[in-house]
C-alpha cells in the first residue's frame, strides 16, 4: 500500500466516499448515519475540488484510509514537523469486514507512508500522528519505542491517541 495525494479522478474524496458507501452497505450499514460527523472535515476541505494536504492509502484498487498531512512549525520543535490528523479508515476496518491482522497492516502502512513523506516530499525531522483509535492499537507500534542501534527514530512516544517521534539526525542528513 502507498500513501498518495488525494486527487481527481480515481482518488478524489467523492470517489472514496462512493467506494466506502458500497463497503458499508454491503454489510447492511446505513452509510448516511455511519458517516455523520466523521467526514465533515473532508467535505469542507474538498468543497472547491482537490486539497493538497489530503492523502489516501491505496493498494492500487481500493482506498484503505485517508488523512490530512501538514508540514508546520510548532514552538516545542526547532524545525518543521509533519502532522497527520483527521484520519479515517475504510468501513471495511470499522465494521469488522477485515480481520485484526489486516487492520494492523493498514495502520502500519499508513504510519510508514507518513514517515516516507517526512523523508521525501515533505521533509521534516519530527512527526505527530493522531491515529490510535483505542489503547489496544498502541501494540502495533510499541516496539518502535525501544532504543536500538540503527533505529530510524531518536525518540518515539505513544500518549493516548498520539504517536510522536523524531527521526535520527543522520537519517535526515542522508535524505537532504
């Protein structure tokens, strides 16, 4: 799976909602009530068409998740950070059509995509990833908190629904 900009025509918010509507309705879920509230941010951001801060996780056939990714300065960091928020996952995961292993793979793929963006097109040495939907989700990332030789991260913390990490400086220098 790859994290890609959400763009017309195949990866537009409209086409993603259409795919997710079919997924929800395939198990008898009323999509209009399922999506109430959670899609509001995307509806507003895409009112005028594509929005450059929106990304989707795709396997080439399906969209598995969507998020807003921004590069910005925050007072507690000396350099720009990458912030991922407004994270939505396909009803396939929300409604239990996919199993726990597939859910874990999707979460790790989404986080990996954010790390890739921080090292490539949206260069940043710190990442704030607002995604964890329950305390149990932290298990998929817990091993990254250990300080090990060759680790990509100099700091990795999980607090509530927030993953916050800093990339090793030598890693950033190699990609600059």
